[in-house]
């Protein structure tokens, strides 16, 4: 028995590091999100003088912004197919190049056409790719600490985004609009540093010992005694079947068939993954977060005008914006501190709680007449915004797994873009027809309530189905 235990083969599976280089990935993600989302939120401050110089009216601004949103969503959508024909870092470097050319090019635009090319097309395309790629690689590197690291990254981004408007205003006052864009272009080159830090996950996978008789992984690491780190890797391809001739012919035919498929064919075939599309049409997992984010984004864009229409002064509106950001950032910090406890609640359950907070805080704001209660509710709305931003990618990756996350996140981004193009102008039309922002906010709150109720029903059904299947399996095992 002693000899047998000494020569026993230990089996391992490769798992994400859940730390290590993953923390460097978090730094890279913070750089990407700060540069892209942070400066993107300062659009009015950065490009105001330039827009006036080239004579771009409010209608053209709306059109160009809409085109940018659609391009952003489309390139986020095709990220997964691109990864089938190019490596992760190749796509990331292409995205960084497109984004930097877009930012640098806007320094020298003299017409609306050139602004469309550099901002709405190149910059937005790079933004869409980087957003999906960065979300993907953070999820790749972490499993148990996923909620903690996403919260930590988003908190750092939130703090940076609170400071960027003041920085942009200071630079713009000192150097003008074009000088400000040129400096931002220099800052944007740090995207190349961030992309360089995004090393492939396979470089940092760690070994985790499997219990005996566990065939969970197709790739087994065999650790012979007294050989230290010289651990040979045994893969399924090394196991030869009895009929070698038939296998060789089969392998040859498969290879030839793959060679005949061009990269464009692969790209087209991967655009609509059947398993992902099935989830999209049969579950709230993708469409729910997309609609929630659209409602939240629409609220974020129009609530300052709504407050001005109520005769609020500039100081009070600034307070409302600051408290919204404060609630968001404070909630992100709480996610870091309470991540272990929150993780036990469940990601989908937390998202439903966020929907409830968003609905109730909006209704409370609509029913309030005084300034102080409205400011309090704005802070709570900021808290719900944190739930939408942090939990949306976690909900999707938990539902489909890491392998399908890029495709699912791409569909999520495309859905948000389509909703923005299709329903964005509709919200403005409702406001113009009714003459009231209250009705628009009430409709958005109703959509959030509907999503929450559908999600609760779906979650209850899935849990009940799981319990039923588990009970059936136990009964069959006992028999």
C-alpha cells in the first residue's frame, strides 16, 4: 500500500489565478475605463469651443452622438468574432490605435465631416472594442474574487471621473479647446501601456489538484514523483485510437475543411452564436441589464434640464450632480468592504435589489416638492447606478461562463446602442408633446419595475426547477 501511494498519479486542472497578475489587470482596466469613459463624460467641456468653431448645431450634435453610440455598440458586438481570427492583444492594440487616432485627429478638424470621421467613427470604434475586451479579461482572471476586483476597479474609475471635469476645465481655460484635446491625446497614449499589461490568461493559469476519479478536465497535469517542476502535460490529442489510419484521414479532412474557410467566413459565422442568441431571446439576463442601463443613462442625460425647468439655480443643479456621483462612488466602496457578504446573497439577487432601489428612489423624487428631499433621492439614485454598472457584467458571466462572455457582452452593448438610437429621440418627443419631464421619468421607472418583476419570476422558476431536478437525481441515486 505504501508503494502504491508513493507512485499514485495526481491530477490537476488549470484555473484562473484569482489574484497575482490579475491585480495588474485591474490597474490596466482602471486606465482604460478612466481614459475612455471619464473623458467621454466630459464631451461638452472638451469640445464646446470646437463645436462652435465648425458651426455644428444641436441637431447635428445629436446625430453625430447617435452615430457614435451605434458605432461603439457595433464594434463591441463584433469583438467576439474578431477574437476568432486575431489574438486578444492584436485586437486590443488595433482598438488603442483607432482610439488614439480619433482623439488626435479631432485636434485638427475644420469641418463636420472630419469630426464625424475622427470622433463618431474612429474614436467610438476603438472605445467599443476596448470596453468589451477590458471587461472580458477582468472576468477571465478572477472567479471567487470577481465581485471584489470589479468593485475595486469601478471605485477607482468613479473617483477619477469625479476629478476629471475639474482637470478638463482647468486645461481648457489655460490652453483652449484644441490645446485641451491635444493634451488628452497625449494622456490617451497610456492605453498602449494598459494593453501591454493585458497578458493572456494562459500565461498565469495555476494548477489545482483534483480529487481522485475526477474527469472534470480534458487537460490533465500528471505529476510523477521526484521530478519537481518537470511536469509533463497529457492532453486528449496524445491518446491514440486503435484505428490510426481512419483517424489520420479524419484529421486531414477536418484540417482541409478548416483551411477552406476564410477568415471573413469565420467572422460572419461567429457574429450570431446560436447558444448566445438563445439566451438573449429566452432569458432576462441580457435584455434586462441593457434596458436598465438605457433607462439610467437617459435619466442621467436629461435630469439637469428637468431641474432647470423647475427653476433650480446652477448651484442646486451642481449639488444634485455631485450627490449622484457621491452615491455611486460610496456604493462602489461598500461593494469592496462587504463583497464577501454580498457574494453570498447572489449576483442576480443583488441586481434585483438594485432595480428596486432605482424604482423607489425615482418615484420618491417625483413625489417630492422640496429641494432637500430631491437631493436625498438623487444620492440614492446614484447608489442604484452603481448596481447597474458593477453587476451587469457579473450577471452575464455567471449565466454563460467566461468563454461566452465576450459574445454576450457584445450583444448587450449592441442592444444598448439600438435602444439609444430607437428610443432616445422618442423620450424627447414625449417631453415635447407633454411639456413635462415627470411623465418621461415615470415611464422609465415603470420599465425598471417591469424588468424587476419579470426577473423575480424567472429567478423563482429557475430555482424551483433546479430543486426539482436535484430531488429527482437524489431519488434515482437511492434507487
